[in-house]
C-alpha cells in the first residue's frame, strides 16, 4: 500500500515532467475577456466566443501559421480569453465569427487549418470517376492533420523522505523520450470525427530503490478519439475520449469535477484524457448548457476505484464578464457545485475566481486571482487558494492513510497556497519565458517552475523546463524531488 501511495502521490503532485502531464487541447468556454492591449510591435487580440486563429488572421491580413509561430502556440489549441499578438496592427478589428455551434464543440482552433485548406486547396477528382467532385471536395476540405515529433532528456534528483524512503516511488534519475503525436480531424456535414494516436519510446535509469537499473519501453495508444453529431443547429451530441479543461485559474481548476489539474506546470506533455458523453445546447449567443457524463477513467491513473460522474455546465457571457456553474454528482454519492467567473477591469487588469462546494462537511475550495499586462509585454499573475478541508497534520506524510484522510487526487493537500507567475512572450520575436512560484503557506514549502522556449523557425523550437523544490523533506513540496531539468526539441508538420 505504501508503494502504491507513493507512486500515486508522485503522479498527482506533478513534481516531475516525466509523469506530470500537461494541458492539451482545451474545449472552448463561452464568454471571457473582450479587450486588446497595445504593444510596441502590434496589439493583443483576446479570443472571443466563435473565433478561431484562421479568422483572426484573416481579419488582420496575417496568415494563421504566422500568428501561431509568433505567439508560440499550436493552431488548434487556442482558447477563449487567450491573448493573440497581432504584429503590425494598431487597432482592434472585428472578426467574422463562426457559429456558436462550431466554437463551443470543436475545441478552439480545430477549424483554423480546415478553413485555410478550403481557401487554398482545389481538389481534383478527375482520376476518381467513382467519386463526385462535390463529395470529394467536402471530404478533403473537411480533413486536417497535424504531426508533432517531440524529444527530450530529463535529469532529476529524487529525495529520500518519509513518503519516498529509498526511492520507493520509483522515480528515475535519468530519462530520454521520443514522442510521435498525430492529430486527425474530419468534419463532414453534421458529423465530426477526431483521432489522436500517440507513440512513445522511452529509456529510464534508476540509481537506487526497488527499480534500480535501467530499462527501455514503448507505448502505442489513442490519446483522444471522439465522434460528434449536430442533430439541429443548437443541439450537438458527442461521445469519446477527450481532455476537457475549463476555468481561468493558473494554479489548477477546482471547479472541474473530472480532472482538476490544468497541466500548466509543463506545457510540453499531455494531460490524460477521460471518456465522456456530452449533450450541448446553445439557445442564445450568451448562454450554453451542457450535460456531461464521465463513463470511464480513460488513461487517468487512480488508486481508488473509478466512479462514474455526471455534471451540468451552464455558461453565461456578456459585456466583458463571464460566469459558469457546474453542479455534479458521482456514483459513490458525492455532490459538488463548481463555479468560475471573470471580469475585465481594464484593458490590462483582469480578475477571476473559481471554486467548488461539496456536500461533505468542510469540503470547500476557493481560488481568487488577477493578472496585469504591462505595455512592454510581460504579464504578472497572482492567485490565492484556500482548501477548507486541507490537512493540518505535520509532518506531511501523516496526512495520508492510515494516519490521515487526504486523497492523492486532491492535487494540493494543505489549506493555503499562493501563486505568483511572470510571463513574457515573444522577446525579440523568438523567446518565451514563464516563471511560476507556488508557495505552501502552511508548511512553508515552495516549488519554482521555469519554462523557456526558443523558436528555430516556423516548425521547430527548443525548450527547457526546470523545477526546483526549496523545501524540507517532511513538507509537501519537499517529499519527492530536489530538482528536475527537462531539455528538448519539437517539430510540427
């Protein structure tokens, strides 16, 4: 049991890049911030409901591939509220939006490449007499593909602590990995199909513990796969394996009853997807109503038995403000009520809040925060998180069975946390920097995350992701690692 607990804690605490998986494509949430912020070499356009990267680029006469490159993003992974730097622009322009049907369901940006293909590609069917040109055009223009090759090396120093004695958590000292990621999408009339197969080739070495030695392995799996069908214009059905993320918070997402980790500590790896059935109804431009059923755990790792969960998600947005409520129920009998919202105070200053309440006594999570963007480009973020049911026992290992009642799926285990983040994109048009400091106010442990990217061109970039844990071994952030450094390169086709 101690081995399983250590392994699960190491996984959910996200203390190392090799097991800490990060945010993938984030399905859109209606309503967010509606403003732009002037920059020396352009303006920031904030993505609104219904927009995608192709249409934003079309409005400003900038190719969407160029927008993706200079903003260090993937074309199919933009989300509502995200700032997109528009080079050379001096004022905000209106963007021809897609229908709410598309933007709410496709996940932000899936249509970017598809629309570009429709304008630039003229399919020929002269050598396909069995297939009409109209049908071939529909299929070919509705198909998109994206291939990413990502390789990295990792070095880290496991800690010999009460939760990880003699490296019982099997944390490798060294790791190399090569990932092949393919994203395929087909939209045909009222039907949309998506498939994201993955292949991983790994080598790891352990200096001590039960896994001492080295080994190599490979894994072939489907990260995401789904089918969506539009019954009528405002009503869509969806089923499959997806990574559903929402909420404005930077630390994690306390309103999400299915997966609270938003993966922002390592944007190069992917958060495991779960299996969902969804019904989405869009009655007006301001309102969206979704019923979500989590049917299996997908590739998410859990010690406890999986319990099916159900949620109703109600989104409202208008006038630079947005608000969402998420009541949910799990088959083990737990009811939760989640929420998040945001307010644009000024062009540069944004406020947000997120949290959840449970029918269990004391289980209340509240996160409040804000961000300010300076005219020269950098953005400062500050957040405070209060976990009313957080553990107060010391040392940290007493929070878990048989001594305490904390669950590894809680992500954060104490009561009070502070996050400060500095983000400076597009330094000299090639460098992106993110620095995150997470402070446990209760046991005074810390985690510092540094993310650096350097663009080699439109399709390649170098990256470095470092974690430092300046904390005693008997605290939350000092229980597993002293440090970790991840160096890699990625190519996109």
